[in-house]
C-alpha cells in the first residue's frame, strides 16, 4: 500500500509488517517493524540487520512513485 502526504513524505506498507517512510525534503528514511513495534517507537532504518528490508521496500516505493 502506497501512502503520500501533503508534507512531501511518502511511505509504503509491505505485507502489513514493515512500514517505510521517506522524508523527501530531508532525504531520510524511517523503517518500522509493525509486528514487533506497533507504536512505531524504534526506527530501524539505519540498522544493518534490516538493511536488506529497507533496500527492498525503498526500491518498491521508488518504483511506484516513478522518481
């Protein structure tokens, strides 16, 4: 599911477990594991352990937005 806000932020939910938010003006990502962190308190975007998840979902986001 693709989400776009009027604040120029875009996000995607992948299989309802992962949520990736890209803040386009700043160029930063936020990645949340909704299964283990439903309140979205721990940003996993810079975690090496979840690097492949972030790369995969970011690729899907870019593909959908055609950037």
